[in-house]
C-alpha cells in the first residue's frame, strides 16, 4: 500500500475500543455482519426503470449469503416480463454480492436488487425475528390462489369516472352501481383458480362459471356495467 509523503510524516494516534458493526436481527438471532456469508433472511425490493414505465417487486430468500429462492414480479412493460424470466434463472445460487453486481437485464430489476440489498444489510427483513428464518418456497405465499401475482388495475377519467379492471380477487367483469351511479361492488373471475380447474379437466365454460364471485353490495345494485365496454 502506498502512502503520501504527508501521511508518512504524521504521528500515530491510537484508536479507542473497537466493537465492530452494530448487530442486526437475522432469523431470530442478533448477528454482527462482517462478511456476505453472515447475511440471511427473506425480504423484498421494489424497483423502477429509467423512464418509469414499469416496476418490479423482487423477493429473495437468502441463507448464509446465498440466494436459495427468487420471486420476480413485474408490471407495466412487456419486455420486463421476459427480463424477469432471465433474472429468475440468474439469481439462485449466487451470493448476495454477486447479485448486486450482476446485470439483471432490466433497470427495474436492478433497482429492486439494490433496494433489497439494503433491507438485508440493515436487518429489515420479513424474517428478522423468525427463528430459523423462512423455508425455501415461502416466497410463493406472496402470490394469490393459482400462483398468480396480486395485481390491481384501475382506470378513471374526470369525465366518466372510475373503471375497476382487476383486483387481488381477480379479473373484474362487472361493476355494481347504485341510484347515484356510485360504485357499491363488483363481480370478478378468479383467473388463477379457473385455469387450474381447466388444467384438471373441467370444461372451460364450467370452470369460468365456477370461479365467478362478487364483492361489496353487488346484489343491491340498480345498474351493472362492463368496465371495459361501457
């Protein structure tokens, strides 16, 4: 190591006690993290691309610095969905530091990785106080039935008001309005469950009918509208 002439001329001033890093909560333990292998936990990061036309939610389950499980969810950009497929292949098996320094194809996924790294490095994880952490596969609990991402899609204009298109429950087929044309409920199809039924041999039309449900005061409506057509 090279030192400048100015530093070489300086006298030594001793440090006080060296206590190392502050401990962080990790899977039910307090850990003084000095190496990547000291990091364990399950957490999430949210990122966005430069033009901010799409976003990513990234979930990683880290065990002793190694990614054992990855869940990549994206929305808003068609190319981003294909980038998610590549990222999901790339991430497992890498160390957390490798992931941070890997081109994950898409700006939004890279930003999500950065934000998730901060969560893990500071012990702000979903499993911080869970003894032993969460099992590999726990990330799937973030998904809805049928293993579909939970997506909310709403559109509105000042002139015509709001249109519910998709909620956590599913794809919205009808909106229920009262006497004042205010929304009091909606009908939806559980798409994930419907497709599961079809895969198991149930006729598509029957699977569709079996997975229709509604929310709110749907049956009290004075008017029903198709949010995509009316």
